[in-house]
C-alpha cells in the first residue's frame, strides 16, 4: 500500500521468482529451530565444555647469512648482459 495515498499496485510473482526467497526462509527457520535446541538449558545440563588446546609455538625464521646485493642501475644491468659495451656512455 502506497503511503502517499496513491492507488495500490497489484503485482503477481511466479513460483520461480519466489522460490529462492522461500528456500532462504526455510533455512532461517531450520537455523532458528537448531538454536532453540542448543540454547535449551535442559539439553545442555551435564555437558562439559573443554577449553581449546593452546596453539603450537611457531618456529622463528632463521636469519639469512648472506646479505642481498644492492640493486643494480639500468646501466649496470645492461652492461652485465652485454647489451652495452664497457666505456660507452650515453
């Protein structure tokens, strides 16, 4: 019903259009039923909850023995591959 006083609009929806929403509703309804069971104190009476085990300590990565070489300039890189001959300047 429009809130501005306009004439009501009648819409029809097919089964195929409503089916995804119907499935979603039934999934929510099933989740509601499961939650009602798990939150029932009578169901949980006498159950013990064990704490989770502590996570295992992670091994620290070993320090690298050799240091990384300094990055090369473009000229040094081209010379190392032989694209530019030694002593040639741009």
